[in-house]
C-alpha cells in the first residue's frame, strides 16, 4: 500500500479529484491532506470525502519538524502539491527526494517561479499573447518550479481567450492527467 499526502492552500478541487480517482484503488491511499490555511476550502472537501486534514502555520513548516513527523506517522510515500502556495522546506525535500511532486498551470520553464501560481500565471500567459499553454507536473526541489519535469500536456489559446477561459482549459488538463501521473509514479 502506497500512502499519499496532499498539500493544498485553496479550494482543493485538484485534491478532491485525486481523492476520488484513488478511492477504489486497493494499492493507493490518500492518508492526509495538509494545508497552510485553516480557512482553506480544501478542509471542507476533505471532511466530505472522509480524509483527515490538518493545518500547519508557515513557521511550523519552516522551523519545526511537525510536518515531517506527521508524514512519518502516516507512512507517507509521496507528497503531492495540489495548489500549495508556500515553499516546501528543506527538511521535507531531504526526507522525500524525488517523492514530492507539484502541478504547475503552465508549460515550464515559462511562467514559473515565485509568485507564479493560479490566476497570476493565466494573466501572464494571456498578456504575453501565447498561442498555447498547459500543465507541467514536476519533482520539487529547493527552487520554485525548477525540479525535473515528469510530464507536460498542452492546450491551444485562442486570441480572444481571457485568463478565466485559459484557466478552464488548464483545469481540464489537471483533472485528466494529474491522478494518472501520480498513479504511474507509485506503480
């Protein structure tokens, strides 16, 4: 049995999609959802899905071993970042080499780095008049969005697309591919 921890900071739509994808898989369990925001909607989704969720402050992540201790307690094999908006601390990266993955809503290396998440990315893509965008699933290292790329998928951008329209196209790719790539990493 492989155990996954999902880290999320927001609404948790990707987290819910991942939980639902694996809910009947006898070999993979979503053991816990971790957030840095006590009011993040991902906690409501977790409760509805029957997955325990916890919140840690940024200082808990950065200056204590609380998060790492929780990962050990739950025998976590893979940490999945699904809209997690703070930098993963060194102690987790060291404890989980090549076992922390992130999904980024653009085709890295374009539109990555600190501050490039969610709507910020989609606005930048539209402003740059890109003709395509997509998703990048990558390993996490000590630099924002610079870990080894595992998978990318593209979608076209029409000249009249606004950031919300681009976001909708990207979300479709996230929901389709992220759980499949996670499964591939664990099988």
